[in-house]
């Protein structure tokens, strides 16, 4: 099983008055479609899964960043791809254990894209960035 590519297909971003000093940020990643397709990989037709996702960040319910994207996923065991696609078509749900690497990849791609958009719209970053802090000398002596 391997991720062979990914892309952001659509970006929607709106900044409105955030109102209060306290900003509540909610984030949600969801799979919106899974479809088996043919792709040319190293000059051979290969079966892959095209896994579409939607990532939404909401700021105080007034501002938001929405990203739609696709992760391309292959598996040499073609039956595994068929199982995942059938499970999706039947339930519109998928056991995340089967595609955890896809979910992580979509999340990483989405955050990277959302960081730049949030900066341009002067919105808080969607997740807390690590910071260096000054060491408290009194605490370190004890």
C-alpha cells in the first residue's frame, strides 16, 4: 500500500469579523468519496484509489478555510482496493485502520496549505506552533 500523489483541488476562504477576544477554532477532515480508477504508472495501467477529502477550519463560526483535495493510493493487492471501494459504496464509511496513512497524508497536506491561507487572511494559525521559551532560572536551581 502506498500513496503515489495528492493535490488540493479547491480552496474556499472567508474572513469576517471574529468578534470576541477568544477565538474558537474547530477543524474537521472527512473522506467524501472513494473511487477505483486506472492510472498510468511507469508506463503500465495500474488500479489506484482516488480518495477525495474535505478539510474545514472554522473560526468562531464566522470565518472559515475549506480545502477539497484528493489522495492517490495504490496497492499491489488489487483485491484490497476493491474491498475498500465496495465498503465505501455500501456504507459511505470506511474503517480508518485501512487508510490511516491516507488520512494522515490528507491532514498534513491540508495543514500546510491552511497555514499559508490563514496568514494571508490574518487569521490565527489552525494549530499552535511550537515556541522557544525563556528558561526560568529559579525553577532550574531547585
